[in-house]
């Protein structure tokens, strides 16, 4: 049996070899948990904004009101409040910021009005698919993870529902 000093040194060497791997895995797990949290948030926001848009009472919702509704349902996911292109569809900026959610609505407000005006018979409904897409550019907080997977990961949640009006 080795003397106690050698056993203590062996434990120190083993710890020094395994500790970096353990901490990298721990931080990777934390970043993965953050990414899942943000994805669940944007999926909920897209689903609620699409539902808000397709119900009969909100048939005239502009893209701006749909973006505002998506922002209300994003939990604590930060969203881009600077985009205010009414009522046309906004494109995601060429250099989007990380850790912000961007909302797109398809068809655009003008296209939705054209689809609704095609029905000339009273009492006839127009059913067409409406898609709300939320895009979130996730940035891991761990530098090693950022180097492994890239500085920015794109998370996208899309919900398509048929209008009820």
C-alpha cells in the first residue's frame, strides 16, 4: 500500500485531468438549457401571435399588432422593438443582433386584405393559412462552446394556422 502522501498526489493529478472536462460539460449543459428555454419562449410567442391573428374578432390585425402580440407572449425572451414597418412585412436586418427575437408574418397585411376582399358573397368565409415565424439569434455564454458551435446559433419557431374569418 502506497504512503498517504502518494495517494493524495494521485488524487490531485486525477482531479486536475478530469476537472476541465467536467466544467466544460457543466457549462455546455447550462448553455443548452438556455437555448431550450429561448426556443420554448419563441415557439409560444409564435403560436399565440398566430392564434391571435386567425380568430374572427381580430381579422383586421396589422403586422405591427401581431408583432406586439408576439412580444407579449415571449416570456422573458428579449425581442426587437426597433422594427416598426407598418403594415408591410419586415425583413430581418442584414446584421441582426444576437439574443433578440425577430417576428415575421406571412402573408403580409396587404395580401391578407386582398384575400379577404376576394369574397363578395355575404356570409362566405375566407380560409387561408397564416404563418408567424419568430427567429432568435442565440449566443452561448461560454467562450469554449462559442468556439465549438459558432458565435451565433439561429433558433426558429414557425406556426401556421388557418384563418377563421
